[in-house]
């Protein structure tokens, strides 16, 4: 005799099981349609593999498991798929969900199927796959996919078969054990084989089912030759002994650690119904298409168990049992303790439907108004988890979530024993459910908020880093320009005054980290410039060197984009199917569009990469890259004048691009932004032109510190030189030199005008006037010269 | 198509209701009430009737002011329980205004001001009692001599005479009030100066005539013990708090009995069967609203009351101390609750209620 442990708390509600065990398990006529929800289990919904109009046979897969924790769905009779659409499903919230609706053809014709008689020689994984594809989920009520439970990572030493059925009214497992004990025992042998023949195999039954106990005992006796010992254990009837955690405590004295699975203790627990379903799936090759369901309650004339095809509407079940809707105050799926009410009798029987309870008003009168909690503690006496329900209620009312968690709210199994005994009729379980939901929502929101905070901080950090890098580059460039200017001054004029500038530059360079060896001014400055050029070249090299890597990265990107597009499309389809709100659908649609654009973008990039790649080299890239290096080198070597001209050209270019954009755009906000940008560019252009015009036209740039001072000093020098020259010239020479300078200015102005016209710049008119003026001046000068000649 | 209502589980309910719990508490006071009435006359019954009327009126008045359904809240019988317990605790033949004042204070201030049934941190009956004891010490300590210890020719007042004494009616002419008032056993033991305990017991008729301890009072306490035992059997409350309180008193009085010396604190039996020990243990400290919630918490709570009762009785100014002890431990109950959360299924050890989880 095995030692039996007691569980704390527990209650003894009226059993009400006698009325439904008089008759044997019956069968029902085919319903006019079958409603097969895609999600009859815990986990991801199955994916339909049939379309409306398809003919299906009994036992044919109509939806495949999707993901690890999932179970397939099979047609429970032959017929035609009418539609795949939303239909009310068994759920406490009375929600609708996607269902495959099959119209039976009345032939009830099986698909070809074959079982495995010698499962003992098969690999457990193969059997697990069959169980998974047969759509077997826990028939005891939770609906957890059986294959997942049977494939734990931990070694299992105890297999517990749950025949407790502690809920009042329900007799489905009782009748199954009475009538089909052989199938259950055979199923246990299969489970034992899959789990590697655990040392202890126990069947737990409450002592209010002596017939079931005897039947199983007989089946075990006739089956004892095969495999290890199976121990049949009965224990005193008490609700909720049938809870998995409670049964484990009763039979082993162990407690499943909070938040963990029984497998942590080396225990796996399965319901007798699940065990029998596994037997049929493996040995007979029949998927899960029916289950035993108790139809009971005083509003039904007949109280009996049926082998019900999954998907049979509850209405059909009730109609065959003389149901009187008027006398029934509530319709319950499951037992009176943990069952939930059905609003709509059209909902189907699913894998977890062990009972349909249709009580009369006398049987289940409406609950009286709750009175204040007097903390009498009867709930704590009844709680099988040793919680303090009165404290949980107190804190749930005040939404004190910290306290609720400190009082282990999440260890509540919602058995309802506390609410059952509460003398004040407080719906305690409902408070706990609501509080649990609230806490879960808050936690999810917190995770979300944490993520976005992290993202934001990272983003900020990245921006700061980029800004710092930019600032460093600017600083380097500034320094390089200064030293270049200094060098230019030395080279061109050799004026000793520039030494001051160059030493200053070199001292700046010396303090900077790039300048490793502070030497004499010029060489230090040159070193800095060369560093920058080298860096640019290196970047170009790097870019050139890894086309394969870039290609791989792009391909990865495309793969990811494609995946994203697929999943968003799937989501959109799901959303449409689930009748989501238009707003969320729009969001999903936008996401799909976004994903599509990104994919196109990525593919475009790859194509671009492929193009030069096909020539087995990367000329465009390399030329561009070496070009940029050259540009940098050139820029740094440029005289201030050349730099300014370059700058003006660049600004002109930018203006042209902006104007083109402006012409194309219609969006007001962007338009304004572009316009103000354009104005700024023009302003810059004007400044640059002013600077340029201030510079001496032909001669080498004056070696002075700032451009303005440069220009002024140069102009003065030039004017003085000119004056000196003029003083020495004859009038004719004067006229000729004047004419030469005018012609050269005219040429330049014409060239600029041509560029401006080509670029469609808006200073064309100004330039045109300048050219016209210059032309008239040249003519005047020529006339004067001709007059002088004569 | 008919749609059925959406109702949350569980769908069944045990027949037990709050008013039935309260009714059983009221019934369980009967043996003690009979003993009180037998020994001390009509006074206690009059107290209870006055107190019940006052409590019902006060409760109804406050409920009407709070715009709550009056009948629904009266039907939980909680006000009646408070009234009866206070009526039992007050001295028989106490003046009507004393009863009224105590009950009104208990219901209106100690109970309803805190939110009504279930929300009061202090036991209303004990708050009422302590307010009276501090405000009207003479009226509150005037007790009756048990019927059978009355001197020759003196008898307890009859019903009409009692009503005349209690209510603002012309006082009975043929009655000498001083003739039938006297000290309680605890009171008289407190005034023992220098006698050995045995000697004192022999010289005082209150003890020498008694079977166990304190004439009359022993039966009152045994009556409440019987009622309490029945409530325990009915599972109205658990054994933890009463057992802990009685154990604490027994243990302490055992230690400080001191072999019955002249400085002895009195025998354990005297402490257990005198004053309000049993009324307190089974009817006052078992009030679930104001006590600790877990079983361990109730053990601590009950033991604390037992210790305080003994300490105040022996070394304090008052002959009895149940009301003070209960109120002091009412203060401590939430604190006790924080540290006595039971170990939940699947947890290696119990944790404190103040633990915060991130």
C-alpha cells in the first residue's frame, strides 16, 4: 500500500455524479455542421491546410500545428469545408475565433490510416511526432499539447495518470475508466516507452469511483505481463485533488516548485483521457477527433456521457438530451467549480470539453449579493495552495500589486474553493483573475517602456558620438586648412611675415594627438595634411577591398527584409481573418508597404553592386574612391582662391539640386523647409562671391591671415603697383592694358554666365548685365584706342 | 437564438452565510448568559436588550446617512453581536445611559467611522468597554454579589426592580442597593495584603464557597468555554488564538503562583475561570476582523493577549484587562500579519508580506 499524503485545505461540495453514470457512453447522430476551432489547445493556433469547398474525409488533417507548442486539427467526419471564418468558440469571454466549418456528407468515411502495433521498437521521437500530428492536447481541461509534455529535457522517474476527476457533476473520465480501461492501460504502456520506462507509474483515482478502480485493476491484472508495474492508487475524495500539483502532492508528497513544471521533479502527469487518445493515435492511427463529454444538470432530461465528435455544436448535444432552455439559468462548459459559462449554445465541443452542465434554477440559484469580508479565514482554511485569500482579496480591491505578489497571487490555481466557502459570497476568484491580468499587463508595459528607454538612450549616445566625431573632423580640417595656407604663403611669396601664422599652426598641430612629433612648423603641418589624405585613401581602400563582404551583408539584408515582408503579410492576413479594427489593419498594411519598400531598396542596392561586379572589378567605385582621395589632396593643396571657387561651385550645385526638388514637390511643409534652405544657400553664395571678388584676380593670393584682410592688403598693393606702372606708361599703353584687363574680365564673365545658364541659376540676369556692361566698356576702350591710334 | 448569461466560476456555493456565522456566535453566548443571569440577576439581560436596540438604531442610522441599503446591512447581524458581547461584559444593573453610550461609541465610532463591517481595526465592543471604563470607573466596577453569597434576608432585585434601577424611573423604595453589590473575585484578590494564597482563599467566601475558583464566576466562565467549544466544533473559528491565550495565561500564572506565597499572583484556575477570560478567549479575540489572519499569526496574537491580560491583572491598576489587552494586540495585528504569511505550495519557505518584487 502506497503512502498517501494529504493536501492542505480543500472542500467537499455535493458530488452530483450519480445521475450521469447510469447509462453507458452513448453516441450522437451526426450534427448538421461541425465547427473546428483552430485553437483548441494552449499554444499557437493551427494553420488551415484546406480551403472552402474542399472535400475532407474523417480523420483528415484540416489544420497543421504551427510552432512547437501547438496541435493539429482533423475533420471529425467526412464532408465539405463550408468556410474558414470567425465563429463563437468556448472561452470565458464568449469570444469568436477562426474555425474551419465542415458540412458533413453523412457518409462518415474514414481517411486511410494505419497504426503501429510494435511501437516498442520505434524511436520515442517518432511516436512523439505522431502524437503531435494527431492533435492530442491535454483532455483533462488545460489542453496543453501532449507531445510537449512527453518530451521534457529532464529525466523522468514518475509517470502519473490522473483519473481523479474531482469536479462535481463530471463523470467523463469515470465512464472512460469503467468502459475502456484496456485502452487506458495500453496508452500508459506507450507513455512509459516514450518516457524511457520511468521507475514509478501511478494511476490516481478518488475513492468515490470504485467501479472505475475495479475496472482498471482488472485491466492491469490481464496486462501485467507487459512491461513495468503500474500502481493503482485511490485516495479520499476531496476537491481539488485532481489538480496536477495537488495530485503530485497526494501521491508523492512533493510540491512542484512555484513557476516550474512537474518535470523539474522528474514527474510527468497525464489525464486518463489523454492517455487513451494517445493509444488510439499510435496503435490505431486515429487522430483526436472525438472525446467523452458528460451532459448533465437538471435542465437536461437525460444525463449521460457521449463519445462526441469534436466540433459538434453544444446545441446539438443538448437537443439530444431533452434540454429545457427556459429552466436553465446558465449554461456551463466544465464543472461547477472551474467551468465557464457559455453565452451561445452554438459553440462547439472541443478537445478540452469534459462536461456540459445545464443546471436548473433550484440547482444553481443566482449568487446573492456579496457582503463585506469579515476576514473569517474560511477561505484560507479551504485553500489548497496555503494562500491567504482574504488578504489577496483585500489587496486586489486596493490594487496593491506589490502586496499581491508578496502574497504569491500567481500560485493561485483558481480552483474556486475559497469563493465556494466564503460566507459573504464574494467572487474571490474573479478578483484574482482580474488582478493577475492587471499585473501581467503592467509588466508587459514596463518591459516595453524599458526597451524604448534603452533605445532612446542608445540613440542619444549615438548622436553624441557622431557629433563628437564630426567636431573632431572639423577641427582637423580647420587645422589642415590653416597649415596649407601657411605652406602656400611660404611657397608662393616667401614673405617672412607668414612664419608667424605657420608657427601658430604648428603649435596647434603639436598639441593635437595626430601630430606625433612636434617639429618645425611647415613639416608638422604637412604631416597633418598627409595624415588626412592617407586616411581618406585608406577609407577608399577599405571600401574597395570588401565587395564580397558588402555583397554578403546586402544579401543578408534582403533575406531579413523578405522575412519581414512575409511575416507582416501573415499578420495582416491573420488580422483580416480575426476581424481586427480598421485602424490596426491600416497599421499592418502600412507595415507591409514599409517592408516591401525596404526589400525593393535592398534588392536595388544588390543589383547596383552586381553591375560593376560583373565586370570583375569595381571601377566606378574605385575611381570614385580614389577620386575622393585625390579631391581631398587637391583641396588641401588649393590656394584660397581656388578653394573659394570650389566652394561657390559646390553651393551653386546645391542650389540647383534644391530648386529642382522644389519644382517637383507639392508638400507644403517640405516646400517651406527647402525654400528657407535655398535662401541660406544663396546667402552663402553671395558671401563667397564677395570674398572671391575681393581676392586679387590673377596674382598669387596674398599671404595674410584672414581672407578679408588678405583682400584689402592685396588690393592696396595692387592699386599701388598699378599706379606706379601707370605713372610710367604712355597713354596708349595705359589704354591697351586697360583693354586687356577688360577683355579678360569679359571672358570670365561670359564663362560664368554660360555656367549659370547651364545650371539655370537665378543670378543669370545679374551676370548678363555684367557681361553687357563689360562689352560696352570693351567697345569704348577699343574706340578710344583706335582714336588714339589715329 | 437564446443567449445565456455570462457568470464567473465557481457556480456552486456552500450554504454558509455571514449572518449564519453571526447567529451561531449569538447562540453560543447562551450558556454564559444563563450563568450570568442565574448568579447576578436580570441585569445582564436588560443590558443586552438595551444594547441591541441601541446598536440596531445606530447601525441603521449610519447606514441611512451613508446611503446604503439599511435592511441588507442589518441582516448580517454583526451589530447585534457587538451589542450582545458588550451587554455581557458590562456590570449587571448598570445605568441605561452607560449601556447606550458604550454601544453608540462602539457602533458609530469604532465600527462605522472606519468603514463598517470588515474595515474596523479595533474590536468595537472592547473600544466601547474601555471608553466606559476610563470615563465612568465607579459605574463600571460596581458588580453584584452572586445570588447564593448574599447575606441572610437580602435577595437580588426582581425584574421590575431591576428595570427601576436601570432605567430613569423612580428608584425602588424597598431595596438597599449596597446590600447586593460587591467585589469580583479578581478585585478582591487584588486587595489581598500579606495573606498566603490558601489563607486568603479560605477567608474569602467568594473563593471558599466555590467549586473551582471564584464563586459564580467559575460557572460564567465555564459557560462561555462551552459555547466557545461548540463554535470551534462548528468551525466558526480556529483553535489557534483561544488556545494560545489560555496557554499563555496558564503558563504565566503557573510561574507566578509562587507556591501560594503572600506575594503570589493567584492560582492558574483563578485566572482561567475569573473575569472575562473565557468570554475574551472565545468571543472577543476570535473576532476575525481585528485579529491576525494566518494561523501562526493568530497564535502570536492570542499569546500576546494572554500575556497582557496577566501582566495588567497582576501588576497593573485594573483587576481585569481583557479589553486593554485585546485593543493593544489589535494594534499589532497588521504587523503580525506582515511576518506570518504561511508558506505557499511550491515555495521553499514563507516570505514576508513586505517583500517587494521588481
